[in-house]
C-alpha cells in the first residue's frame, strides 16, 4: 500500500515560490528543510492514495483562507528557524 501526505508538495511549492522573500539569517538548504519540516508538523496531514486525491486536496487550496492558513504556518516556521538556525553555516559564527 502506498500513500503520501498531499500537503508535502503544496508546502514545498509555497516555500520555493517565496524563499527569497523570507527574512532568515541563512537561506541554505538545511534551513529551508527545517522550515519545510516545521511547517508540515504544524499542519494537519492530508494523506491520499491516488493522484485524484492529490488533485482534490490541491483544489481545496484554491480557497483563499486555506492558502492564507498555509502561509501563516510557513511564516511561523520561518520565525522559529530565524531565531535558532541549526545549519553548519550559522553554528560556525
């Protein structure tokens, strides 16, 4: 049986599209992955087993409020990572 969290590609897409705009002391891949993981941990998972399930979840996120909620969770994750980056770039400083 194969299922996946349909939120993963939605969150990744939202982060990637706006990555240059986030206020972080470091924008390395580790910091990006930390923002991604924290965001996913603070959103309810939406598991699907078929591509049609993914399309359904994606369609729900055309709702402006649903999208706003997603961006709020990303912003919260950015603040957490900005305050305490775990990457090697910032640990050396």
